[in-house]
């Protein structure tokens, strides 16, 4: 997996659509805006958000906490 962070500030990216403050936690926004290049399964050759990867069947439950701690 190759990680590429979004160029936008995650908090700013979440609040750009209106003047209201972001409604989700900053860590969730970061997971949704950080893209990874995956060379496995249905994601092969695609960039996928860490959020989608965490909720896929490719990351076992015991490894999710480790990934969350990294990001």
C-alpha cells in the first residue's frame, strides 16, 4: 500500500461547502481524504481512501487499530 495525503487541510476540506463547522471528527475526515494505492483484490491498481480500506474485508479487525493509530 502506498499512502498519499490530500493536499487540502482535512478540517478545511470538510467545511468548504458551507459556513457551518465540520460535522465529523477531524480523524474521520483525515481517513476519508487520505488516499492509498492498493495492489490487492478488488482495489488492485486503484487509489482508495483509508476509510474505505478500513471498512473493506482486506483489513482484519485486529489490524484496524494498528492502522488507525498510524493515521
